[in-house]
């Protein structure tokens, strides 16, 4: 028994040593990445537990994000449908094309400011940044792959062996390291340097025209109840009154929770870089911001689960906006375009 | 190694105590001092109507008038806590406290190692994976996640575990057979379906350097649909993300488990 105890203790000691070592290994100062949280942002949701930010990890995440090996037939990468120039959305496409040229049923959302979000996807299918890639990887019409198979493919690439070793001291290449690296890459996709940001932070170049300021004011009165904080989403799930597309019959949040109250509710999208992320809504039904604003003014369809914020006191539904006001809001929304973000060489 | 049934102990102990009270004299029977650590194993015996489960076979109708033919049943148990006769709790190391059970493997066994010496009378465990574990990120899931993936206890279209995956066929009132599938887990952040089970043991399970206990747990699988709540498959043969039925099935699952007996191996 004593022998056993000694053996176990020794094992534990060894284990703790090796763990320390791996942490020390990646504690290389040159590899440290300092995350700067924009002063106008809320606090981080993703806490980097067991996944300290490192340049090498972000780099690995970037390579993985662009690697078609993440799909079953090696044709689709994350970047196939999340294109940097369009704030990591799939510009122009209502629905993206996945494996075998299959078409999904939701518009590929922009990927930005992920580390500040608590739930992901239009329906909240994941509430953990590290798990986010699991959804498109397993989706039958997106990548149709699974983690062990991807890991096997990566292991046969000498390039990955050195990348994983550098980033995680993981010569073996595990799906944990892979998902952590992808989480890091997504976590540093921070868009916070639009003209609007510089305006609110009182920085150089932060000027808004009169009409943009009017638009901002109107936005705060009419839109910011849902598109709140400088993330421009309150991260809730709401039915915004879109006519249900009978063909898709996408039940939204209900598909994840099973609660009737969540039928046709979708996550409130961030409006950052909205100029770049057309078409709009979960099914990409609107091609322009003009159409979107017109919808909110007089296109909303009442239903059992319509969000109460869209019901006015006088019994009518929708947001009351003149066409001048709609125009001003759109002008303001275009100040949320972050050219630095889409030109960032690190991403 | 000599196998001794605790029942024998109990009888002897009873005889001793009754003797001493009869005599009204203080006869101290020193209880064996238990030291060190050892393993405690749980063997799960899956049953339908009190008999060992047989796959691909129709059973008699349940109280809802449905006859089931089970073809697949796997589930997750976790977060084991052993409670001794004085109420003191021993919580098994969380990282190692997640297991899947396959009902197809007869006498499916899970083992807790290095359990401190004691006379335990109750066991508490969870069915499923708690949100805390899940939210700790991929590092904490890896091994168990891969295992669950292999055993179809992971969802792909949402990121989470299926706590119970039960599949088969059923007939209602002599009608044609239909397939059924129960995939029960937590619904994103909104509905946590993780549930705890507390089982009292009919006898103490003794642990020490010299005593190794095996707890035989019976599972009455029919209770999954026919217990506290009556779930008619005819109304909904595919129960996956169902905010009404999924929590009820989990509550039914809490009533399935029962400790049949304890076997103690003594050195």
C-alpha cells in the first residue's frame, strides 16, 4: 500500500511538473499577446481559462481557420464563408454554400468581438467560444466532419506538428488544442476602431457629420433597446416580426430551447460593420439597409412571439420612422465600418 | 482474497447487540478500524419490468398502453459523492467523475479509485453533465467529449452532451410499430436538465485498504417513460429538444436507480 502511495505521489509530482513546464514553455515573453479591451466596450465574457493568449496560438488559429481539412472532403474552410474583407461574413450571399455545394438555411454572420459575447449563433447553439467550431464542423451541409478525423489529418502535416508544439507544447495534436487556437483567433477579431468608436472615445479622426449625429440620436431612441452597448447587441434572442418563410420554417431559438416563447426568435445581430455584411436578417432576405429600415417601419408581422418592444402603446406595431429619419440612421450605421479591422494583417 | 457478504456482518452484529442488551451488560464489541483507501465499483444492471433487459424484443404494455422494444440505451452519470453513516460526504475528484454507461454491455461497471476508508450508506450522483463542467471549456471536456462522441452522446448541431440516448421501437394498442428516439440533455443556457440522484444502500459499503466494495445498482428502464410522469411516445416519438417532456424524462430517470446489493471483497 505504501509503495502504491509513493508511486501515486510520484506520478502526481511528475504530472504537476510537466504541467508547469508546459505553461513555462509558452510563457515566452516574445510570444505573449496583450489584449487591449476598448474603453467603450463591456467586459470580456471569454476568460481564457487554460488558454492564455499567445501570438503562436493566434497564428495557429488563423492557419486552422483557413484550412479546408476541417471539412470532410477538404473543400470548405471557416474562411470559405467568413471572409475578412466583409467582417468575416459571406458577402452578398443570403445562404452560404457548404460541402457538396449544399445550401444552408441561415445567413453566415460576421465574426467579430466574439470574446465579449456569451452565446453564439442565431439560436444560441453554443455558449462557449471554444466549442463554437464544433457546430459548423458537424453540420451536414457545412463541413460534415468530426474532430477525431480532423486531428488525424492535421497529424499527417509536418507543418502542424511544429505549429502545435510552438503554441501548446502539444506534439501529439489534440482537438482541445485545435479548438483553443481557433478560439484565440476568433477572440482577437476585435472591431473597435470605426469612426464612431473614435468619436465616442474622443480620439483623433472621430468626427461625425450633422446627419450622422442625428442618426446616432435617433438610433439611441429607436434601436438601442436591443442593439445596446458598443457591441450594438444586447445578446438576447427576439422575434423581430419577419414574415415566416414557410419553405425554411426556421424556428430559431426554439430549436435549441424547446420553449414555445422562443419560436422565431433569433439573436440580435451586432450592427458593427453592417455596411459590409449584406444581405441582412438570419435568412439574408434584405439586400440593403434601406429595406431593413423600411421593414422595421412598416413591414413587421404580428405573431404570438413578436417582441413586445416592437408593439407600440397605440396598439400598432413597428418603429415609427420617417424616411428622413431612416436615412439618417443608415448614415450613422455606416460610421460603424471599421477599416482597420478588415485590413488588420494579423487577422 | 475472500468474499464476505456484509449481510453476514449485519446478522452477527445484530446478534451481538441483542445479546448485550439482553444481558444489560456493557460488552464492547470493538468495531474494526478502517484505514487507507480502496476502490468502490458500481455495476449497473438494466432491467425491464424487473428482468434483465433484452434488446430487440417487445415487452408487455406499460401503464400508458405502449409496448417498447429497446435497441439502444446509453447515458452519462457523474459527480459521485459517497455519504457515510454519520452523514460525512466524500466527493470524488470532479475531473475523474464523469462516466458513460452502455446498457448493452451486461454488468457495466464504473470504478472510483482511492476512496478513503469508511462505512458508506448513501451515494449521490448526477445524470448528465453539469453546466459548470461544460462551461470550463474544451480542456475539461476533451477525453470525455471524445468518448461521448464515440458513443453517440454528443450533439453536433448544438454544442452539448446528450445525457440520455435511448432508441427503439414501440407499439400502441396493437397498432403498427414505430421508431422512437429520446435524446435528452441541456438546452443551451436556457434549460439545465442535469439531475441528481440520491440512493440509500440497504447495507453499508465498507471501504478500507482491506475492503473493496462493489455496489450493484438496478435500473428499471421502463420508468424512463412510465414513472412520476407518464410519457406517451405516440404523442411524440422523437423527443430531443422538448422543453416540456425532456425535464419530465429526466425526473423519471431519477427514479430508475435502486441499489440491489453490496459485495465486499476482503483481503
